[in-house]
C-alpha cells in the first residue's frame, strides 16, 4: 500500500511544485515565453515601477 501511494505524491509534487514550505512558480519555458518577450515584459514592469501605479487611488 505504501509503494502505491508514494509515486502519486511524487507526481503531485512534480506537477504542482513544492508544498507550502517553498515558492511554486512556473518558469518561462513552462509558460511558453520567448526570451525577447521576457525582455519586453521586464522593461515594461521597470518603467511602471518608475512611473508609479497607473491605477488611480481615491483621496
């Protein structure tokens, strides 16, 4: 019985990443992003941080 459950747990970790103790984020390859797309996205995010939040905040 233990031998049957163990592969299932390993498969779940492989699919969903580490448990609550570690961060689980998909890599760029997993998301299908190309290197040039990542560069454009990074530049856009840096520009947004420098300009401040584009969402208006109520007074």
